[in-house]
C-alpha cells in the first residue's frame, strides 16, 4: 500500500469517527472546501446533492439533530487509487420512536488525502418498531 493510500484509508477512519461523535468540524476536516455530497435519498437520480462545506455540514447537523442516537458501524473501508469505499450499518431512532437499521455504503473520490466527493447508498428498509430494532441489534 502506498503512503497516499494509507493516508486516505486513515482519512476514512477519521471521517466515520467524527460522524459517530457528531463532530461537524471533524467531518469537514476530512473534506475539500468544494466537497460534493450526494445523499442516499432525494429528488434526483443521484439523491440530494449538497456542495461546499456549509451545505454539507448543515446536512450532517440536521441528521444528528433529527436522530440524536444515529451511528454508522463501519464493517469495511477500502482505497483504490483516488477512489474509496466504506461499508456500514446505519442505526438511528426517528422522532416518532421508530428504528432504522440498514446496510449501506459510501463511494468516495479523493483529491490528495482529502475527500472531494461522497456518494451515499443505503438499503431502503421499512422503519422498524423501536423494540424490534433493539432486539435485532442484540441478536447480533
């Protein structure tokens, strides 16, 4: 593994640690100023696109505010030249108490050792009653 690939892999680990701390500064430190983030859902074929640090940061702050227990349990990171992949399990409780637990992944493009684009994909799973999501998590 090249030194740059090792830096990029470490950047993905740093990014998800910041996501799980709900740390906007930490998340944005991993990204370029002209970051493009395509969310898993939205009105366009690529989901909802946010560009630039202010819009991308606001999107994550909204997620952390709307679902204060949200987390991404990473199961794998990989780097292939200027491309990266993270696989994860997304877990959260909605405002009405329903649970979300679904697998997903992010595709990344790097510029240097920072993330230039992030495109999220998540399984479209029905909301789970709060107790069912908790029992499934415990069973693992």
